[in-house]
C-alpha cells in the first residue's frame, strides 16, 4: 500500500484549489494507493466539498497546539476536524526553519492533532550541513524520538522523511539514501515503541518527488509513499506519481 499526499503549501486561489481538487478526483487513483491533499486553510472547506464521494482524503498543513482561545491567527486541530480534515501535517521543515518550530513544539502539535482525532503526518529530515557533517542519521533519530516518546497511537501517525536539501530544490535523494534513512527511522521507532509497531509503521519520503523518480523510490523496501510539494500542484503529475508508486511497489514484491 502506498500513501501519496499532496502538500499544496501557500499556493493558489479558491478557484485554482477547486480546479486542482477536481482534477485529482476526476483522474482515477490506482488501486492499492491512498491519496490525500493538503490545501491552504481558507480552501479546506471548498476542497472538502470537491472530494466528497471520492477516496481522496483532506489534510491540513499545520495546526495550533492549543484547542481554542486568544491565539490570533492560529487554527486548532478541532477546527480542522470540524471542516472534514482527516489528516494534519506537523513539523514540516519549512515550519521548523522559517517559524522556529522545535522538536518540542512539533511533538505538542502532533499531540494536538491526535487530540482532535486527526491522523498525523509528522515530518523529519536533516539539513545539507548536517548531512555533510555525517550527522543525518543522528539528527533524524533525535527528531523521531522527540515526536514519538510515550505515544501509543502509532497506527494514526505517519512519519515523512524529508531531507531539507531535497525540498523544492529538484535534488531528490537517491533511492539508496532514502531507503537507508527509512531504515533508520524504522529502527528508531522500534527502540522508542516496539519492533512490532515499527514493522507496521508507514514512512513516506518527501523532497522533489516527481512522476519520473517515484517508481525507483517506491521499489525500495520500507518506502511506503510520498509527501509531494511542487509536483502536487498539477493533478496529472500528482496522479502519475501515485501510478508510478504502485509500479515501483509491484517491482519490489517480485524480487526474489
Ligand atoms: P517538493 O516539497 O516536492 O516541492 O520538494 C516536498 C515537501 O515540502 O513536502
């Protein structure tokens, strides 16, 4: 099973969001592939209407820690659930780097998403500096530990491994690099929770995923789908990524 999530980031208008959602719903998602889209907050409601009757789930790009109150400009996970979100993304590297979200804040946002009953996509990933210094595995393991400490609801949590140097840069991690990091994420889940939980965990790759690189990524054991930014803004590309994810996964199971 592959999970493909489109992170639309801060792009588009109400009209273009509707158009994009229609395009995703119109094209058929390949069997054995789950899809979700994460539009900007103001378009969640209208996109939800477009998704009705389809198997495409609605995700939000972030949420507040708090439930309600005097937090101008924030959006709570309860609000997201009330407009039909099923997923929320937390800890995206843009939130960490541009808005100062620490591991502690991201862990609290993860808890906030779960409090409202949302499934959570929690992002981790090293910077280029950290990779060049050979610290990538340790940095990502630390992020995973911080997010999952004490959690008992891993069936509702997906980890997205997104190397910061691959996001929006056109420079994708090689399938080998991605799968080595997915192994590290999985072994950290095993240490933090249990090997049985880790075996079932869903781990996505993100960072310059395109139709032409998805197949080789999904052909790697332990890559369970993708979090897609730029390429998700075109419904044909997004659906082609889903298609190629299935192709990649099928190749994997044919291996001896
Ligand atoms: P990208 O973004 O696909 O545009 O590199 C990925 C992400 O930020 O989730």
